């Protein structure tokens, strides 16, 4: 076992252990770490005096491996209500020397405001058409509510964050994806300079999924695609999708802990990956051209980032670039 790939381990129980880790500048950080342990049939913990040694032994190789590396975290609109727990994990990652970049959606909030403002909504093949009036609401919600809220929450949790969108610093250039869908963009190029500058200055960039069209107009872009393209441009070590599902599952509901690109494509072909998971997995596969590992995890679970990144078994699905054969 390399320590950086999933091992074939039996299902285990979990525990949150509070540790004090000395961060940059000798700052003491209260870090909740997820660890695993065995239990007797009566529910008693086995070898509980080894728990601290076990969590450190399991976590430290991952912490050392990710230190100084960039990871992109896509926070889905369906998981925004759990933003406090997610942002706390993001701040802890930052304190440990990882460079997290957050890309967020906001679909449920956009839908709610469109309804509240009585803005007519039209769909083409199940996709919302973004006309000029709808785009105004999209910008208002993504920038004025979701992005600003995430930045304020990060600062409240003693993190350093800067909010921006793909239109800032000419970050994301795009063109109209389909005239029938209106002002919805397809990404042409990504310039990560602004995000890299913020990382170097010690900030956590929080990015709204908007881009700039060829005529300078703002375009609404799928947040999964923004996260995937930005991760590639940043040469990120990992891309993590926080969703409302625990990962990719077999037809019997059991979780697939790890698979490679070829296996993922076969599962799509076989219909095991279907419905709303197809575009997310497609974004994962696109990202694998530049990112070695992509994860799909349930953003509603407590401390899911720490548990996915710093434990052998993880809690979601990891897709790796190369074949494991």
C-alpha cells in the first residue's frame, strides 16, 4: 500500500478525535480528525489506547503528501446548507499547508429567487434557458448572496478568503454553448494567474461560475465544468466534487471506493452511472487530462474532506487517471 491510493480494507467504524496541531507561526489549531477503529459485538472499542497513534500514523503521510499542493473543491448548490462544516475543513487544510480553491454552484438559490421575483423560466431538453433577465438574477445570487456569504463565513471561522468570479482578471473566456439555451457559456480557456496570485498571498480563493464571452458579456457556466477546467489550469493535485450523493455506487447500492478512467467509462456505457451523475462523471473524466485524481463525496457528511483526504479507506469515490491493471 503506497499510502496515497485506496487499500482493500473491510468496512470500519469512525470516530472524531480532537487534536491540537501546531500550524504556521506556531498557531495552535483545533483539528477534528476522522479515524477508524474496530469494535466488539457488544460495541466496545478495541485497543482504544492506540487511537491517537493510529490516527496520526494514518493521516500524516497524506498531510505531508498534500502540503504545498493545490486542490480544487467544488461545492454544489445542494450542499451549500452545510457550508460551515465544509469551510471549516477547508480552513484546516489551508492551515496544514494545502492550497484549497473553492468553486461553488447555487442552483437551488437561483431557482428560489427566480420564483420570488416572478421571472418566467423556460427549459430546453430539461436545461434552463438563461435570457438577459434570468442572467441578472443568476449574477445577483451567485455574487451577492452565495459567494459573498461563503467569504464572510470563512472569515468568521478565522480563514482568509477572497471572493471572485470567472469574469475577474479575464480568468474564464467562453462562448455561447447553444443558442437555444441563451447566455450559457462553454469554456474556451482559463487563465489561472489571479487565483495563483491569491494562493501565493495566503488566501483561499472562492470562485463563482461565471465567464466572459467574446463580446465582453457575462455568461452563466456549469460550476462542475468551471471546477474541472480551473483544476486543470492550476495543475491541481486533486479535484473534489461535494455533492448530495456519497459517490458512485453499484446497482446494489454498495459504494465504489476507487476506479480508473476506463472503468468509469465502462460503467457509463453499462448504465450503472446514469441520470444526473453522467455530467458530473464526465466533468471528472475531462479533468483527468490534467488532474491525477478526482473525488466525488457527500458534502452533507460531517468533515467529509478530512475523512476523504486523510484516511486510507476514504468515504467517497476516487477516480484515478491511469489504469490499475
